[in-house]
C-alpha cells in the first residue's frame, strides 16, 4: 500500500450504478493519518486499518440524509442498497466487530 510507505496513491472510486467506470481517478498524498469513509473499506482493508468506527443511525435518518445529499427521493436506490447493507452487517461484519460504535442522530 503506497500511502503506508509514504508514497502517493491513486484509486478509482466504486459507484454502485457504474461499477466498472474507470474514468474517475483519485490521487492522495501520504499522511500520518488516513481516514477511509465507506461501509466496505473496513472489511476489505481490515489488515491495514488501525481503528474502525461505525457511525450508527436509524434507517429513517440514513434515508433522509441520502435523499438530501442526492437531492432526490430515490426509492429504487434504497430497495437495492438496503438488502446489501443488511447482508454486510449480518454476515460480513457485525457492528460488534468495530472498535468503536457511535450514534449520530
């Protein structure tokens, strides 16, 4: 992992709707502290993560924040995403496996 070696790193963000779109490339400079945001980053990069934090909110709050952020009431998105998230937290990584769980209502 380049960032851990003090080198610049680059990646292509994953978007659910355009899963294989490689047109967007993000470059990051090394730092003493690296924050990863995203539900799957703590799972796939678990061997590199020193502290995993789950920000736990109700589904109603998640829906509201998503809809405000995306400026839409995207029911189809929630119908696709919710089962994936349920699977993640019930099969891949339960909330009790995080180092810290904080509420944010």
